[in-house]
C-alpha cells in the first residue's frame, strides 16, 4: 500500500503538471496537485486499521509514518521543484531552474534540513504514538528500529548541512 501511495503521489503530481501546462487547464491542474494530502490520509487510515486489528508492526508500517512525515515536510517543495522543471523542460516556459552554489546552496540545504526536522517530528511522533498505544515491544520492534535509523540519518544530514557551510559547493558551468 505504501508503494501504491507513493506511485499515486507522483501520478497525481504528473497529472496536475500535465493538465496545468500541456492542456492549459490551471484550475484542474491545481485540483490534481491538491489531492496529494488525500493520499497521505488514505495511507494513515490503512496503516492504523491494520495495526488496530492486531497486526505486528513491520518495516512497512514504520515507513508509512516516515512517508507521511516526509510528504508533509517536503511535499510543497517537491511539488514546486517538479513544477519548475516541468514548466522549463517540457513546455519551454519560465526561467531555467538555477543550480545554487556557495552560500546560497548552503542556506538552501539548511532550509532542507529544517524540512527534514519537521518531517522527523511528524513521522517520529506518529511512530511514538503507535508504540505507546500498542504497548507491546514484541509487536513494535520494527517501528522502534526505524525510529533509531531515522534519528541517525537526521544527525548525518545535519553534519552534511554544516559541511556545506565549511566547504561551500563550487559553481559548475
């Protein structure tokens, strides 16, 4: 179901961009783009029902929480990223997307790390609530393991963020 939701997420974005720029139906395109939170809600409901019915939490359940956090934290910026590239590369409209370097790239990456923190708090919060509600370590071990790995990944991402301020990305031609 997680894979289906991820595929659905990108299909809805693709339909939104196609409808918006190729078919020139901006309102219908916006409607498709606005469906992305609905996909998150469907994933949340399905995962919650599965666990409520007594399933032992698996990596898939944990990844559902991660997916929801990332979708909320990065969703708008991912859609904007796709929108800019689609508009430039497929419709030949708008400015060419800029590849940042130096301090601009460092601050952009810092903003991305902030989104990662937001995503982490949302996803980790969902995982913590489920772990608390199930209250059975044997059934929630996979959730805790993913939470531990994600915490390490957040720390590594912080180190990478700091490194861009120490060694800024060089401008490429």
